[in-house]
């Protein structure tokens, strides 16, 4: 069983890729994505009908084709009880000979018995991180700051995200940074790496967490 797998969950735009980017600066990481398999499968059709390269597109273009991606992805999921995209990615993870942590940047579903959360934890022996993003705004009655969290973009996220957060092993809630200065989020990564080190000690797994900058 692979003990160096970490899955990241959270609604669209909450910072899952940012979490991976910052974590890869602290510990050796290799990125995997279930959505990448979906984008590769539909790319020819997307380019023909939408003139959008689904594998390499801007955030604005992704928003245009998101309904199509969700439709195709969920159709395949329902027909296979959640296993279609898992099976496409599993071999790449299990056969990877890298000593880096294997980071799955998009754990999104917990609908079926052997869905993505079960796959990550039970089959891969991995850990689940949940990321939330909020914006501060003033409370007109109390004068204090309140947090408004980024909301799900569709019903699929709205149904699954609470379950993913509940089953996560570690949770991050960070503030939206309007200027994009992601280095300000480094403390969150420090806290996670410290927790991860302690978690590995509990599992009696030896790993050198001082390999900073080798990602």
C-alpha cells in the first residue's frame, strides 16, 4: 500500500492548486489529477465544437466548457458507480517510481461505496486535505469582520463538499488574496507539514521532512 499519497478537496477556486504549488516548495511532490484524464478524453471534441483546448485553457475558457465537462464526467461516473476516472488514473499513481509525495489535486466525490474518498484512503492509504477560501466583510451590526466562504459552483459540489470536509484528515481555511501574493499563505503550509510529520510518526512511517526545496 502506498503511504505517500495526499488528496486535496474543496470547491472550485478555493486554492487546491495553490496548496499543491506551495507544498511542492516544502517537500518533494508529484502532481496527479482526475480532471486531467477527463480533459484529455474530451479535448478533441472540445476543440472542434468550442474551439477550446480543454487540456490547456484559461480560467475564463474553463468556465465556458465547465457544464460540458461536468456532464461528461458525471455521466461516466454514474455508469461506473464512481470508478471510471479512478481506474484511468490508478495505474499511473501505483506504477510511479518517484520517491516524492503523490498529490491528487482534485478529490471531489463521495457518492458511492468505492468512490474517490474510499479509493484515496482505503486503496491508496492516503490522506485527505480539505481547502476552503473566504473573504472578510464587515458586520454592520457588530462592527466585526465576518467570513464569507467561496460557494460551490454547481449542485455536484454543493452535495459532495460537506461530506469531503467531514471526512478530511486536515482542514485549511484561508483568506482570498486580491493581489495574488500567495507567499502570505506559507504559514498554512508550515502548519500542514508539521501535522504531516506528526501523522507519519503515528503511522510509524519514516520520512525526512527537512527536504525543503526539493519538490
